C-alpha cells in the first residue's frame, strides 16, 4: 500500500488487517507511523516511492496494490503533480513490471481536466494514469470520495478547534460550498470489498454519505454539538478569496487559493455507489460525538469529574 499512513490510509490498513490480509505499507517517515506499526500482519517499510527502482523492488511479490497517496496543499510548486499524477504513473509501471494484476486507487470527487483547482486537475491526471494500466492487463478500480469524516479526521476536528478559538463571530469562506461527507470506515470497507470483486474492474465509484450539506450548515452543526456555537459570518466571494490569499501564507496553510478553487465544485453524488459495493452508509450525525471527543464541553466536564473522583 502506498499512502497508508494518512487519515484514510490508516483506517484502510486497519480494515485489511481485520479481514486477515497481510500488508506491506511503504512510507518515507516510518518513525511517524506508530498508529499502524502495531498491526499484527502489517510490514512498515521505509521507501522512497518516487524512485522507480525502489518502488518496483518493494512491490515485488505483492498480489495487489493500493494507491492512496494524496495531499491537500503544496509545500512547493509541483507537489500536486508529483503525488497525484506522476506517482500513479510510477505505480502502474511497477505493477506491470512485477506482473501484479490488481490495483485500487483513491482519487477525489470533482476530479476533472478542466477543474478550477490544481488539486482536482492533478487528481484527474492520476485517474488517467491508473486507467491507462488497463491496456497493460491491470484490473483497476478508482474511488472518488467526498470529504471524509471519522475519528482523527482533519475536517470536523479542524472546524471544532477553530470554533473553540473564535470568541464571537466566525468568518466563513465559501459558505455555500456543498458536500456529502462520507464515513471513513464506509470508504475503507467499500475498497476492501472491491478488491476481490471482478465486477468492479475498470470502474470508478463516487463515494458519498447519505446527506448533503452546505459548508455553513456543517460548521453550525459542529458548533452546536461541540458546545462552541458561534455566529457565522458568511463571507462573499471577494472576501473568501481575500481570506485564502492571506491564509495560504500562514503556518499550516489552513486555507489556500487552491482550496478556494476546489470548493467551487460541489462535492456531491447523484447516486449511491457505496450500496453497489455492499455498504450501508453511515450519517455524520451517527458518528459525530465520537469524532469530536474532547472538543465537546460535556466531555471535558466529565473528564474533570472523573479526575476529581466525583463519579
């Protein structure tokens, strides 16, 4: 597996292990991967996956490959292309060289050649590279999830943190952006189901949760559940762009111009591809309390009572 130490990758690795598969997970930062290193049938290997020779050598002997690498922001110009477009090309070549028949790939909802953001454009280029492997005899399946939520995510938890830091009014860019958040365990289970399902060969699946939201509605809901309700100042297009221009130069890059452009494309589905993959979708509401955890004021109050021996 390539890209198995990120948010989705960790959950995906756990699902493969739970079902009895043996995994080799390639990473450039083994020391930062404690969350998966304890899995009993997982081998964590330091490897530069952007080196063709190294990648081919590491994939030797594998029966299938999962391509799940992705980044939300670039540290340097060209990072999107390297991770989303060129790396899938390398993976296909390594699979062909090693006579590996099966390849699963994670793309993104809204990926298109003419998409407004580099993120979505390069995700589309990666899909083309993966599907080009069909001509070489690969059985490929692509997955296009909407924003993914779950324990340890960087979406629900990030907004909960920002709301807690905001005293009165929360300025929200792209408030009308549309999402259909999908549960990380549903995505992981769908991908593992597809691995041995021949009907998924050559297919691309859009993965969405059961409910659509505007970003404004999502943030309001997160505030309510976490106990950090704030007045939401829905920024217009001009101020949204200005916020992105300023924040992209701040540490952490919480919001960039490429993020802004990506959010101009609705991240929603017309159908229910998760059902085709044997998955009953979980709603955000069914999992949000577990996701927010310590962000909830009640959780912090309960922790205080326990520490004080009052229970």
